[in-house]
C-alpha cells in the first residue's frame, strides 16, 4: 500500500490498482448485502454504523439492520440514522421477533438473509461494534471474486482499551485473532464480528449452514467454522481486514468476566461428534497453556520472596545455591516476558499503522494510549481466569447473553429463558443499554442480587425434551 502511494495512487487505501476504480470496472461489481444483528445502543454504535453505511464500495450494496423488537434501544437510533441517509444508501431495519431454536443473534442473521435482495451474490455479517474502513467491503469482495473456493472471509478486531483492567484483559484475549497475519491469509480461526460468505450457500442450505445455525446453534462463528472443517472448506483472512474495536469507557472487571464466560461457553456447543472432540481438545489445550503460562510467575514470586528473606536474615552465599538457581530462572522468565510484550507492541503498532492508512479520513489511532504495565497484569489475570471460566461453563451448561439465558443439551440450545427482571442492563464490551424504558429491569440491591445468584446456583437444572 505504501509503495502504491509512493507511485502516485492516492486511493491505495481502496485498491492497489487505481485502474480498478474506473467506471467500466465498478459497474460490474457484484451485489453485496450487509446484515447487522443489533442488540442495545451504546456510546460507540452511531459512529460504527456510520462507518459501515458510508462504505466506498462501487457495486450494488444494501444494509439490513436486524433487531429483536421495536422496544430495543437500537431500533429508534437506527431509524433516525436511516432517515438521515435515506437518499444516499439502501438501508432497512427489520424486526426479527424472538428466537425459539437458536441464539437471538443467529436468529437475526438468518432473518436478514431471508430478506436480502434476490440478486445478492455475497452476504457480509457484521457486529454492530465493528468500525469499517471505506474500502473494507470492496477488499473482501475482491478476494471472494479472485478465489471462488473461499467459503468464508473473516477479519481481526483491533481492540482500543478504555483504560480499565477489564478492557486490557479483553485486548489480550483477542490478540490471537491476529494469527491470520502469520498464516498467509488461510486460517481456521473465524471471528463472528466480520464474516463474508456466498449468498447461495444460504439460499440452498449448502453444507447445512442454515440448518446447522437454526437448529440449536449458539455461536455463529464456531458453528460455521465447524461446518467448514467438516467439509474441508476454505476460510481466509485478508491482511487489510483489521477493524478498530473501541471498548466501552466504563468497562468494568465484572463485565469482562461475563464476556469471558460467554467465550468459554462456546466450547460447550457442537454440531457433530468430531466437533465435540475438537472442542474438548481446545478446552484441555487452552486450560493447560493458560495455567502453564501463569505457573512460572507464581514460582518466580516464591523464589524472589525466599531470596529476600534470606537476604534479610543474613544467610551466607553457600547456603543459597537453590535460591540462586531459582533467581536465574526468574531472570530468564523476565527476559521472556519482555520479549512477549515487545512482540505484542510490535504487532499492535503494525495494526495501528494499517488502520490509519485504511481510514485516512478518521482520527488517527495511537499506541500512546496503551498501558503496557496493565497489559502485563492482564496477561496473568486472563490466563488465570480462563480455565476457571471454562470449567464453570462446562458444569453449568447455561449462560446469560444480553439478558437471555440459554441452556444447552447435547451441544445445542434446547431451552431459552427471557426474564427482563434479571440479568445485566448493559452489554459487556460496548456498554450498550439492552432495554428501552418499557423493558428496563428494576434496580435491585447488591444483597438481593447475591441472594438470587445463590438460589440459581443451587436450583436443579431443568431441560426441555
């Protein structure tokens, strides 16, 4: 991209070959439908939605905002946005109703697919907290056109921490999403925040994508990744698909914990025996690596504490051979830690530079706002808590996602509970209000919330057959 700019292509952030912007090429671009399942309204949503609908894609393009009901705070906000841009973009808001056989997000996505234009060739699923670049849709579409074998194209989130420990834990958790940079575009990892697929795969239910999602599906990305793996279909991730992902300014540690619970819960859902085995393998492998990462720091702390005690009590050097070896290992651990933080800094620096180049009109992102001391703490906290969250998800087999409690049986959703008097009032990452005035839950004291949680913990689980 830099080379293209040096050669005089000021529109390299849209495409490397400026000749592709000629009218004769633009009129032949395929139709794309962007489906955005919405839930709640927060501080970054309006900016994100504007970045999505003001795309500079030259082909036919429609945007479908899908909400659960008109009581969702997102409904009125999107309605105003569509009115403001009604002469410039093809955008609609769709009321999907309540899901009964799958998660509400998947239900909204499938309703959006049903309502897409009959001539749509590609469908792009976006989360409402994704901030697009002007040329993102064009870049994703170009890759799909170049390689018809692509089953799904995905991207990476570049988390913009708000300063709290919880936001840095989420930043650290999402760092492996960028593994596509090291795999030459081909990846097995799928991020549900950005997925482009062939529209005909949904019209014809190819590979069971519709039935797999609709019949008990909890996680859209994990389900589609399992289908891709089972049928040996290609998942790619172009290097320009890096999207700024601003986190809520009031993101608390408890909301991070709720988010982590939802992420570990996806390993409890599966669509086949092979998928179950893979999820069990990921479960064991991730738990082993997480606590294997934390254990050396605990041991190093013990060695350092012992060395300090020996120094204070004035023992001789000959009596401290074991402790000296421990301090040597602790020093090696410190070097490894600095190397890891430097690698994270370098990867983040590259992603920040890339985002600034892809969105030249947007305010510049900067590394100056990243607190690397908190990132180190987040590394320890996130890796320590992941196995705890994973085991909690395994034994509970239920999760509260945006005010809706889902129960799993045999890897699929078999019971959905909606009680607006319980659960969170805000989403975890974006801090979005989940309810309008009519549906807002009543405020409860901390003691009553704790008592209710204890009752739910001891209450026997009931499953529908």
